């Protein structure tokens, strides 16, 4: 055989695929690929020793990752092959055959760990405690609130960090307090000889108990006679161990390390003679119990989002609503789960009758589709929705919202056209404000309300107000009547002006007007005021400090002047008329009384003064009187006498009058007949 044939024969023998398939089973110890290709370093069973002093992790070759046909794996197209973590059990083959220097990984396999990983030995998670501390891991707990604040994520702490936290949110841990410290059971590491001061033998724990009334950050919980709020009390800082549940003695009874969750195909299902084989999905059950975020999610949802109030039509709440009941009931092997190191969870559940899709963030924020197609979006922090163009939404059912905080909406900030809100149904549209003001502010423009009827109803008697400030108010259509009905109404304005073709004010009760300064009423036509009260006090107008002036600027009789009348409209018992021709007073049924108790009465006439009556006339004071009776007799009396008596005395004196003569007293007067006639006339004129 020549050299060429020898080389060709050996090339064929060493060429990948020309010989037997050299496969391996190994454990990932390093995934920090400097080329960012998803490569890992795996320690292969049978090919490598577990003694790291002989073969350190850094001396292991980088293994390529075979990706599925759903990933193009070229030019950045495809799925990132970064699912493996330290401690993952992998299966693959050597591309260079027995040389075993070019490993290729085909897949992973899962299992249930029986011991905590020892980073000092091979075929284990190679990370130290310090490295694990800075690696992704799920949070210890989530505290969620009903006051509008984002959820509080409680991460793991260290024993030497004096950290405590009191749960006040609506979670199963409400009222509890968490302490970080070392495991009181002092469970030793399986390999204590490899630990030193930097590797304490006791695991780090987080215990949650009801908070003692006096408990500082450095006070340990009193576990005696104190029921814990968590069924598992010990949580390690390490990523693998913090997915484990321990019993009361600190022995792991359930594990959910990231290295075994996705495979988990060797978990045996319990069965007994009297019970059929269980169909519960073991992977989902472990996820529910050991994944603490998912384990308390349903209980937290029920505490936070139940009995949500709906709006009513009368300013009150109109019923309640809640999220649909959780349909979590997966069966093996129908639930397909993806779980990441920091606690993110994706479920594609094909369980018959319980088909769900859930995308869960480590903080309990999640998106879920229920078996009936309903969708639940739950955000434990703030939610943002952004769109660069239009958003269209079409809902055949009702839209129900309950916002416990304030509402702040800004629309049409670009001023890009009209805004429209249209209620196309026959139902009412109700806006209620339980407490506070309701303000509508138009910076520039008009506000038009078109309605068959428009009402403003005050809710507090004698306190409700309707104000129009600094505006000209035009009410009604000039071609249509306007009617305003109210139990009570009050106006409190600056300037107030009412302009109308006709104005009618009607009050079935009392009416009162108060004017702080001057009041002026101008009437272009006639003015009529009626008081039709039978039992009331009639009409009264009082001016306290100034004169009352009733003035007619037209003096013509019959068309002007001032007329005061008393009596029925057609038959006036009394009337006082003041016009350009003078003053005329007339009474038909009653008396006329002029009484000046303190002052005096003066009557002045430029020409004639006439006083005429069908009855007697009597003018008197305390010293005397002048009287004309119905027969025409006049009585004039002074302090001691009257005119009739005086005239009669005068007549008698004239009749008896004589004068001395040489012959003695004279005789009867020669005009005695005239004197006697004068005496008779006195009796006719004056009262005897």
C-alpha cells in the first residue's frame, strides 16, 4: 500500500459518520461562551473524571449546540440556543469520534436530584455560592396592594444582612413578617469537608411568621406556639436550592431545580391497588408548589380582584363583578411548560376541558387565556399602551371599568378635527359624581346642549345654587315657548339682565325680592299689579328714610295724572285724581276723614273755595264750632255764646232802643218793621 492509499484509508476511518456513533452523557459546567453561539462546556461521564484538580472546568472543550429545524441558526436568524444552565444533564456525540475533542450536544434530560449540588466536584453545578448569588433566581415572595402602588418584589437576602419585611398586601402572607437567617435545623452540606468560612454549612433561610408586637429587625421569630404562614420555611439563596421544599427537619422533600424541570420524564406516578393511576401532571404540581410565585397567585388574585363595584344610574354602585374562576387543572402529558431561571413561566395547556395559555412574569404579572377563550391581563406594576397610528376597538358586549385612582385623559392634542361620542342605543346615559365638583371648562368656543327637556335639579334644599357669571344668558328659541319648573330657585350674580318679548313670573307661594342698591323698572307699555289675597295683609309699600313719589308726567285730564281708586273695578267707592286740572277727591259709599292730630290743616285756593254735601257740615275745635245742618241752618259757637244768640240780642236791642229828647225818651223806631224782618231772617239762617 502506498502512502496515498494509507492516508486516504485513515481519512475515511476518522471522518465523521464513517465509523460508529460515539455518544456521551454529561453535565454542563460553563455556559459563558466568548463567541456568543450558545456553546457550553460539559463534563462527559466516562470520558472525564469528577476530580477537578485533574481536569478543571476551564480545560473542557466547548460543545456546539444542535438547534431544531424551527431555528435557521444563521445571520442572527432563529432562536437563541441559551436554554442550558450549569448543572444541566445533556446528551450528544463527538464529531471527531474517539478523539473526543469536538463535542456536539443534541438535547437535555431531566431527573430528580437527591443531594444538593457540590461545586467542588465534577458532574455538578460548578458555580460557587458567590457566583450563584449573582445569577438569576426567582424572588422569595411578592407583596401586592390594593392602594394603587406597584407590587413589592422581595428578593433573597443573606444571614448577615439585617433585613426584615412585613407583609401588608392582599396576599396569603398578610400580617406576617419575614426574617432572614441561617437554618435553625443546621442541616449540614453533604460535603462539609469542602466548606470553610466562605462556605457555611447551614443553609440560608427565610422564615415567615405572624409578627410579634415588639420585634426589631434583629429579633428572631418565636417559632414555639407560632404557626408559620408558609408551609415551607427554608429558602436558600442558591438558585437550585430556592426551588426546594424542606420538611420540618430541613430535609428536601420536593425539588424544582432549573436543571430538571423541563425534562422531568422519570417522575413515577403513584398508584395503588384501590386507586387508579394518577393523571395529575407531576411537573405542573411541582411548579404549583415549589414555584412560590405561581403557588400564591390564585389566592392573591381572589383577595385583590373580587367584588369589584360597577357604576349605577342613581349615583350609587350598581352591582359587582370578579375575574372568572381559575381553570388550573393540568393533566400529564398535556401541559407544556417553559420555566426560566429567574422565575418566568410559560404554559401551553392542552388538558381536555382545561385548555389554557399563560405567560407569567416572575413578579406575578401575567397574561392568560382561559378554556372558554376569555383573556385575563394582570399587571402588578404600571401598564403602558402606545400606538403610533389609529386604534380600533369593536365590542359586541358591555365595557365595564373600575378605576380606584384618578382619571386623566387628553384627547385631540394635535387639534386634528372634531371629537365625537355617540350613544346609539335607546338607554339612558348617566354620569354621577359621588363627592366633589364636576367642572366643564371651554377655553375657547361654544357649548351647545340640544335636548327635548333640560333640567338642573339641586340636591340640597335652600343650599343648591345655579350661577351664571360674566355671561350673557339667552334662554329659549324666539319662535318657541320656554317653560321652567322648579321647587325652589335662587340667582346670585353680578349684573343680571333678562331680555324677552314678553315676560311672565308666577309664584304659587310667597315672593321676595331684595335689592342692595337702587332699583329701576322701565315699562314701555302699561303696568298692572294685582293682589288677589283674601286672607293676607293686602298691599303695602314702605320707604323708610325717603319720600314716596308717584308721578305722572302727562298732565292732561283723562289720559294722564295720578288716580287712586278704592272699591270694585266697575264701581269705585272712592277716587282721588291728580292731574293738570287740579285735584279731585270723590267718595260714594263711605266717610271722608281728615285728621291732623299734631299738625295743622291748611286749604288755599287762588279763586273759589267750595265745600258741598247733602248732609250737615260741622267744623269744630275745643273752643267752638261752625255747623250747617241739612235744613240750611248755621250754628256759629264760640267760647261762651254763638252767633244766633248774639244777633237775637242785637235785634232785641234795636227793637227796644230809645234816645233822650226834650220831651223825654223817644218812642218806637220808625224802621221797626225792618228790624223785625231782620230778626225773622236770623232764625232762618242760624240755628235757634
